[in-house]
C-alpha cells in the first residue's frame, strides 16, 4: 500500500495563504504527492496549541467566543478567496486527536517510556506560566518575577540505545539521508518534560495533572496519526522542513507509531514566492495560461522543494519554469502505464529524481490525480492567479 501524505500541522498565526503562500508549502506538497499516487485528498492539519494563540484569544475584542470557535474562524480566514479544502481541516485539539493522545500516553506510561515525576522548573510568580530555564521575562504576562517550583509533570524518557531520528523515520532514499539533522536531534536531552502551561490544548487532568496540557510538539504527531487512522493508512508521511523536524523529532520519538500505523517525515525546503512575480515576462513569452502558472507555482514548486531541501534560490525559478513547461507540453493524454508506475514507485520510496526528469515529470503531470488537483482549484478560483 502506498504511503499517505499529510502536512506538518501549521501554526495558526495571523496570516493568510494569499499573503504568505510559503506557509502552504507543506499542505500543497502533501496534496501533490497524494494526487500523483492517485490517493484521496487528506485534511489540512493545524497547530492551535500556542502561547501566541492564548494571548490573541485573551486580547480579542467583541463578543466572547470559545477558544475552539476562535481558532476555527482564524483557520477559515486563511483560505479566502479560495474554497475550504475538500477533505476539511483537523486541529491538534479535535476530539479524535485528544482521544488518541491520551491512549498513546497511557501506553507509554505502562511501557515506562513516559513517566509522571516531580520536576523543579521556573515559573512566573504573577501568572504561574512555565518560563523555561534562562528566561528573563514571562512570555505570557511580561513579569520578570520568576521562581523555582516543584510539581508533577509528564516526562518522556528517550531511548538510550536507539537514535532519536534514524533512517527509517525519514521518507527518503538511503543516499539522501539528512545526516546533519540526525546528529543534531541526537544531541537532545535524554529527559523531556512534555507537559506545558497553556490555556488551550490536550488537557492532562485525566492523568492527575490539572492545569497542564500536552506539549504541542508531541501533539502535532498525534494529529497526523489521528488523521492517518481516519484514512486507515499504514504509513503516514508528514511534510516538514528540516528546521521544524529538528524542533519536534525528539518529542515524537514515542509517538510515531500506533497499532500498525507508522509516521515518517518527508523533508522539504523553503520556496522564494516573493520572487515569482519576476517571472511575468517569461510567462508571457511562453503564453502560459492562468491554469499553467497556477500549476507551476502552487503544485510543481512544492514538489521541487522536496528535492531542494535546503531551500530554492530565486535565481533557480526561470530554469525551473522552463523545465516545467517542457514537461507540461510533453505530457500525454494517454501516458504509458509503465512510466506512471515508475513515478508512483519513486514517490512511494521517497526518491526525487523523477521531479527533474522531463520524461517522468511529464508522466506525473498526466496522471488523473494531478489533473483533478489542478482543475478543481482552477474552477473554484474562476481563473484568479494563485499566489
């Protein structure tokens, strides 16, 4: 069975995809890969357990709304004027995510890989927010009156004889393994406190830890696994940048597998969307339609980011557009089954050489899933140019 791709949950900040298209790279990459494989669309995943979200909700004007409704409204606003995603959205506090998280924590507590222990940590005297060692001021209220406090917390004990992140955790060919990332995640502390003080999150009161929620770096893994379980996927692949993976991988060590479903990471780089306007002359020279430009910017560039994991430079855009256009013009209305099979096998194995092969890219662009992906957005936006 092919893997199913999901975006690494996006932090629900103050932006829209029209103004910050780079925020959607993981979402669009997952959609493009699923489309080439012929897999169904997956929900867009969102990270709502953030301190910034707490502060925004506290400061919100107007009629009070629940935090869940507040986050949902903010998420909905991200997509305008485009439609909401066909497969919907899922957040890191949805009921099925909460249920799975508590189940996983319970399994880890029984296995001894997660424990509840008394820990001494710095907290703010004014609001009791955990501040972290070395903090000079509380990020929740701004107070500088910090004290040490001993109380019970949820702690993950990392495996001593197993790397924090090994090659089986990365959806990639063995030749393209990110050794630097594996080394940096391997230097993480052997004990991680995975309970946090937040207004919103997966509450740990059922475990005897009132006032604490699960660390969102664990929660994003639970979100992907919950979405994968909804789709009955054996392998869930989270699209994510190397920097983000470095930030969350250790926290996910004991939360990447559940009852036959395995979670892996597909690493991608950043894209220079601020410079796509520089291609206007080239678009005109190639007589590229709005649909063609949209297919290049919205879907092909995220695919290329999977190959260029350290980031794509603006100077690469013209050549990438030429490569895309050549493959676009070469695509067949009746592509050879063997070529489509080769592309799908490469995607399933985490290989990326097909993206820079004119022949294989043309086969990928001709798959029914890719055509449906492009056409659905084009119809809904009624010819508007994608960001």
